[in-house]
């Protein structure tokens, strides 16, 4: 006969074998239910520790057996399918039901920190995410599919003063030996539509009183580097380009009452160069004064000059009586008239010792000369001429027929013309007569030369 206490224990064991088992609960709702404790003594933990082994059993275990393999590259959870033990991680990776795959497959991505992960469908990252990751996105949708690769929307509704928002905030703190870029875009030539590297559409609040920018660059704000630095550098077109090309095209539109500038350049200098940069001008960055004109020194530098200083204006006359001494009618034998005094010479171009005007710059010149002799020579030929170097340009040559004894019968000649001169070319005045005398007179015997 069994003792009473042994009988009671046997009944309890039999009852427990047929009922549900609870740990931490008196009313289990499954075959086995474990309730975690909210307060644990030091050294105790919630959870279940699966049997740990250093090697998987050599014999087949019943299906459903779970073990944890410790140590080695294949450590992890294993379960028996009745014929062998399977690594739980390998099973999950080969399922094909994960969110990310190995490239070019539908196999779940290899689980390690260096694997590349890919998705075929659209991926959305948390709406309120405060962190960003290094992400590569490739769009291989067919025609008619999505046209944008990445859409960003910042819905921060804070209006607090000092609140700054941005769609993209990047910081490149790398230390490369080559190029270091904030954004690097490469747009291929395929497609017949408009190709745009960057397109901005920035709307401004009607009550805005601050500066607004389409593009705002701050480049090299603190270095002493010797290298060339560009705020914006554009290289547009090629030698085969046939359409219109603009390096910079700017259009500013307003209501006509506000200041507007299609371009504003601020700096030490401003240069305009031709296509291959072999010619052009460095423009002045000063305003100049009233009446000044912009001129060039011929070697690539432009500056402001007074109109009178830049424009050739010369007036000269005979200050010492001069007499011609040839009766030849050949213009090549005309004598150079000795206009030995100049009263105006803005560019110091007339030499009263050689009676020669030398052009200081290229241009067109209005040249006039007037003479009146002190005598009234007989019925002979008298000629007044303007020479460009040794070339006769204009002349007044005729016989003097008004022979008499009054000053009105003196020999009077006048010639005027417009002559093109290059820098360094000269003008002289010549006369032909048999001993005609011209007195010292700024009113009768004078010439003028003016660049127009």
C-alpha cells in the first residue's frame, strides 16, 4: 500500500502532465506561459536560456529540438528538422521574403555590416526621422513609371524666431587627396527633353524684408591659399556648338519702380575676355568723374580719362614771318609751312620745331588750314595743300588773278578735310608760290586738327 504523501505527489504529477503550465501566473493560457517579473534580484534575468553546446550532436535529434551553438564563425541558434540541424540565420536569409536583397537577386541580403542592400519597390524612411544614412537609390522603372528618384518634403511648422529648416544638410569632413565636393551631379546626354543640372523654384513671402537667394555661395571665407578659387565657373558649349550658348543669362523683372540689376559684380577688378582669353580688357572698378570717358591703353587695361585729355584738339599759327621760295607747280616741291606756334595741344601731338602733327592714337581727324599772304603777287599759280606723310591728301591750287594794291587782293587759301590716321602717322601743311610772304598772325595764318 502506498503511503498517503506519495499518493498525493503522484496525483499532482499526473494532473500537471495533463494541464497547462504557468510560470509567474496561476492561469496559463497556453501549454506553457511565462510571465516576466518586474523586479529582479541582482544576477537574475527575465527570459529563457536555450541549452548551449560547443558542438552540434552527431545523432539525429527529434524535430523541433532547439540548441544554441557557442563559439566559432557559425555560432547561433539551430533547430532540428528531424534529419539535421539548421542554422536559423541561413534559413531567414534564403527565404526571399525580406525587405532588402543581394544585388540582382531576390535572396535576402547577407546579414553583416558590409553587405550592399537593394530594394525593387519604393522605400519610405520615417516622416520625422532626425537622422540620415548613406543611401544609394537606382531607378530602373520602365517608360511611364516614376520620373523622380528622390522626393523630399520638410513639413516643420514651427514659426519660432531663429528656427532654420532645410531639405538637405550635408557636411563633407573627409580628407581626400583629390576632389572634395559638396554635390556632384552627372546628367547624361540621353533623352531629347530639356536637360537641367540644378533647377530652383524659390518663392518669397510677401511680407519678407530679408535677403532671399536662388543660390548663395560662401567660398574660401578664411584661407590664405594660393590656388585659384571660383564662386561660380561655367564652361558652356564646344567648338561644334551651333545653337546660342550663354555662359550666364540673367533676366530680372519688377514693377519698374524698384532697383533691379541683371548683373552686379563687386571686387577688385572686372575683366571681359574673348573666347580663348587671348584678348580683352580689365575694366576699372571706380566710378570716374563727370564727363570722363572709358579708354584703353591698347594692352588690355581700360581706365577713365577726361574727354579733353583723350581727344586730340590742336590749333597752331605762324608766329614768325615765313616766305615761300619756289615757283614749281609740282605738289611734291611744295614747301612745308612753318607754323611755329601752337595755342592748343591736348595730347602734345604737334611739334612746332618740325611743323609736324603726329597722331597719338588711331581715328578720324578733321583737319583745316587757312593762310593769307602779306603781298599781292602777280598772275601766278598759288597752292595750299594737306599732306599725310609724303602723300598729298587735299589742296587748293589756282592762279591769283585779282592783282591790285590793297590788302583785299592778298593771296588767300583755305583747305579742310577729314583724314583717317593710325597711331604714329603725321600731318603737314605745304605751300607753293614764288616768294609769297606770310606774316605772324594767329587770325590769318593758322590750322586746326580735331579727332572726331
